């Protein structure tokens, strides 16, 4: 009986020890980690079933010994496309080097997984290529060289909308283009409005390579355009020069006209003033003589004429009057 009790105790201790051993082994195996640049879904090892209800981010997570993570990158996905041939507005073919960086949306990761699983990277490349190729013919070869910022911004917008859709983000301060102008509120967005469930935050238009024969045609067209612009400017300069000369002559004519008019006006004023002066003097002289004759009692017209004549001679500057007593005056005493 005592031996049976011992056997039961040993059995219980063995079971407990085995259980503790399993706990020691299985508990560490139940903790699975994700790097800081990773996120993922819980996946059962034995069946391969993926649970997309929750997105796990970087850190250690207790998910059980029969589970692991199906991992996606939570940091930037870098895409570089080289020697992509596009046609410009002037029907010339150029090769572009493009780079852009996109981020997966954690809240739409289950949609991305259901659509593309982990094979989404090539989809992003081909969709982005189609997007900026669609914008390429809107700009001339010259604009690719002289207005790179404008072309780059248009291509960025096209790629951003193709991959990211037209929905506003939940947090508009998340990044610069989280809520672009004209975006739809997230509550009213359907599946098609969400694009490919990523955010394209950065875009670079790098090299613009013009093939030799195309470059030669472009340079020839550019030279002809510059020569046409030069001829146009020369013609404009000639017109401006002629107009300037005509304006100068018009101003000179105006100055001569003004000068002659001023001279005529001054002469007229001088003549009027002189006439007024003479009339005033003569009026005053006539009035004075009349008063003189009245006072002296002179009524003989000959005496009046002689007096007026002598007074007039006396007023002349080049006449000198003298009295000569050598002349004999004969007459009745």
C-alpha cells in the first residue's frame, strides 16, 4: 500500500515536472518579434491560415507557439525606374530616370493582402510607370529641360493618385499630401477610391536622356526657334527705333511750335502794350496842351501848331536847339 502511494506521488511529480518543462519550452516559443521597420499579420504554422483582423507592429508579441508573423515593411519602399521611354508633346521620344518612395497603410493592410498578398511590389512599379507615362505627353521637350519642377510635380501628382487613390487620410497632418485638394472624405470612399492602398510621399524626376538623333532634331528645332525669336526681336527693335525717332521729331515739332507761338504772343503783347502806351501818352499830351492853351489864352491855330512842333523837336534825342543872336531881325519898332 505504501509502495502504491509512492508510485502515485512520483507519477504526479513527473506530470508536474513535464508540465513545467513544457511551459519553459513553449512560453518562450510563444513570443514572436517584429523589427521596428516591420509590421505583419498573425499566421498559424500548422495550417498556414492568416489572421488579418489585427496588424502587429514592431516589438515582441505573445501569439502562441504555433503562430508566426507574415511580415510587411512599415518603412519606405524605394523604387527606381531607369531608361523609361516616353513621348513628349512635340512627338519626340526621351528616356527618363524616376525614383519614388511609398509607404504601406497599416489600416488598409488587410485590403492590400487580400488583393495582392505579398506580391505587390511589381504592381506598384507598373502602375506608377503607367501613371507618369500618361502625364509625359502633356509637356514639350524644352519643358523637360527648362521647367523640370513643373513636370516633376505633375508626374508626382499622377503617381500619387494612381497608387494612393483619391481619399483623404484620417489625419491630414500625417504627411504633406495626406489630404490633397479635392480629396474625398474617408467615410464616403469606396474600394476603388483607395487606389493601391499605399501613400506615395516622395518623388524625384532624375535624368532626362534625349537620344542622339532626337537631340539633333531637338537642337535644330530649338535653333530655328531661337533664330525666329531673334528676327522677331530685331523687327520689334526696328519698330521701336522708328517709333522713337518719330516721337523725338514730334516732340521737336511741338517745341518749335510752342516757341513760335510764345514769340508771336510776346510780340503781340508788346505791340498792344506799346499801342496802349502811345495812346495814353498822346491822350495825356492832348489834355495837357488843351489845358495849357486855355490857361495862356492861346486861340490861334498857327501858334498852337508852332508850339507843338517845337515841343516835339525838343523831345527828340538827336536834335539840339540853340539861340543865335547874330541874325538881324528887321521890323517896325
